[in-house]
C-alpha cells in the first residue's frame, strides 16, 4: 500500500515514502511533480480563505487590464469602486492594471476595503498600487474560487478573454446550481449588446440555453443602476 493507493506486482515501489523524504541525496525534480503541486494548491486556498474570511460583503468588479487611464471605461470603473464602498461593500478585482486598477482606486480613495486577487502571468507586473488587501495566486481555479466565494455580485466592465472567462464562469456555476445565484451586471451597452444579441438570437434560439439563463445578465450604462442592483440583492445582516 502507498497511503490510500494500492500497488501490486511490478507497480510496487522499491523504497518507502519516508525513506524518500528523509534521503537528502538525489535530484530535486520531485518539487515539480503533481503530488507536490497539490500542497501548493492547498496552500493557495488556505492563504485565500485566511485573508478574506472576515472581508464582509464584497462585489467583484471585472474589466480589461488593457484599459488606458484616459479611456472612458477607466473613469466609469473608478466611480463603480467609489459607489460600492459608499454603499458598504468591499471591492474585489483581479488586482491588475486598467479597469481593475481604476475600481481599486475608486474604492481606496473612498476609504473602503480595496481587494486584489492577482495571478501569476508572464506579462503582469503585480498588484496595482491601490490594492490594500492582496493575494497572489499561481492557479486560476484557486483564484476563481475566491471570487465566487467572497463576492455577493459581479459588475463587469468592457474586457477581453479574461473578463469573459470570469463572467461565464459565474453564470455557469449559477446555471448548474453550484452556487446561489447572484446579480451579474454588464456596464457598457454599446460594448456588450452584440454578445447579448448573439446569446439571444443564436444560442437561446437554438435551445442551448434557457431564457432564465439569459435573464441572469443585466445590461446598463448607468452606474447607479448597477450599484442599486447589488444593494437590493445584499442578504440581510
């Protein structure tokens, strides 16, 4: 036996687990093996849960890292961050530049809790300067778990593949009842209308989703409407 794993015949190891642990000789490749990665994954969940367990009500704000500081979406994201804090929410972003930075900035300048959940990427420069509580992750799925567990709703600003991934992840978990449904608001009518038209006219029309799935998404240009939806969905304390 190898812990919970059974081995017989030519599958039996010639050494014991303790022996390999205590033997300091030999290659160090073992630190890159899948069983070792499991411990790193576990550590990421422990760190994330520990950092966010007492966060209080929070809203996840998604948007492109490529949004320039002089782009209208940057200013909108700042207002979103500020207004969420004024309504008693912490603001949680991916911690990067662009729209994420803007939302963190708005939250920080309003005196609220500004959270960044960073991810190890070859082209990212770390958490932006407006993050007050930050956790860096190696693994996307650990990071996504933190967003879903500690956010009570999502506000989605114009973004690319990462933003779409986060949005559809939340919708899929709600559709399959893996999580309690929470509001998802898209800000940017011109930007998002084509996607919603395709979902309605092609995906829904072909029976691949239900009307209830589509109804989970609210589209608006009005930050106040987006924030009001989050407030109305907040569970009673």
